[in-house]
C-alpha cells in the first residue's frame, strides 16, 4: 500500500524558497518563518516523502536528486495555483461568466479580433480565454468540454460536435517585390519549394499543413527562419529572407509595401474556416451561446483579393 504523504502549501512554498536560496535561514525569511520552524517543516516533509531532499553543507544546503525532481513538480504546482487565482480573480470583481475559445492561427490573426471586440463591448462583464491550437486539437477539446467554442479548418464530421461556416479564405504566396517568381501574379506550389521559406514555428497549424503538402510531393521545405507571428513573417519576406505562405486575410492588416502577393494555384489553397461547438447547445452557458451565435452570423464568402 502506498504511503500517505502529509504536507501543506506552506511546506511547498518553503521548500522552493530554500532550494532557490541554498540556505534554510534565507528561505525561512522569504516565507516569514523562524529558521527553527523552517528546519522542522523540512525534516517533517522529508519524513513524509521517505527521502532526503537536501544535503546539509557548511554554508547552506543543496538539492539531492530527489529534491531536484521535487522542485520541478513544486514549481509547476505553484504556477498552476497562480493561474487558478488569476482565472478566479475576475469573478470576485463582478465577472458574470467565462467563455473558453480555441482557434487556429489564421482565425486569431484575421477575423476573430473584430468579432471579439464587438462581443466584449456588448458583454463587458464576461471574460474570454482565447487559445491557439491545431484544428484537430480544437475539435477534441470542444467534444470533451475543455473549450466552449472552436474555430477550425476542418472537413470531417464528429458525432458530438456541430460545425457552421465562418469565413472562406485562401493561402497565398508573399514574396519580395523584386522576385521573378510568379510574374503573372500566380504560382504553383512546387515552384515555391525551390525557394527558402519564412514560416511560423513548427507545430503551428499552417506550418504543419504546408510541410505535409510538400512531403506528399516528395519534397522537403527549406525553412530559412521561423518566427512567432504573421507580421514578422511578412517583415522578413520584405527584407529578402525568403518567401512565405500565409492566409490572404492576414494581409488586410499588414503593410504590403515591398512585397508581392501571388495567387497559389492549388485546389487546397482555398480553405473554409468553421465555428464549432458541442451538438447539445444546452451544455453551453448563456454567454458562450451568445458568442457562438455572433460567430455563426459572421459568415463571409471568399476573401477579397
């Protein structure tokens, strides 16, 4: 039978403080404890865990291997607690509801900011958690109730999730103004693979999608540099670092001087963004349902070229 462990949040905070300070007295002072009380708590913590966490030395203490493992977990626990407090704080200030929205990078960089600004003006006491995820992760989170609403690029069905059209967009090539690529304003994907690529980070939806399309043709993609956002992508293309594949919609909010936007002559370049939620709308809060209805009503056809 596994031994029950008895320790408090004070013990965890003290352990981290002592580990960071490398000294029991300084760690105790950080937690507003007397050194003798801190020493007793650490001794009791080690007895509860059944292993030593610190090696006592002439000028302080150092972590054992078990202590290093403990420290990693304690830091994560304290970070989660801080996040919990941050998430709960708005309710103490009169927040009426909280809506969790997961979306892919295209939606976050293009359409959602405008829709969310309208929603938040209408419901000032509501808080929205917006997180970027890959589309398959979003659908799973919505089905499991970890997200209220999702915005995805998705062509399949799901037994527990309903999808509605949101916006139709297309992937385009952004190239330096002086490039000889696509002189008629159009280009095939395979032609682009001969050029270095400026991309979002690995793991983002658009990077994963493009890498998959290149692999299907038997080509690697020459990723010259990866950055965190579309504005940085376009700035690097402008500087001559390479070409990029981005949604046409994001170019509406970015300076296009010094670059050319080329139509990508591939059937998969046209992409349908969809809003999704659990099929049983009774599982949604009234404010999540209000945001869902707003997003469902925001459908637009193909983005203007």
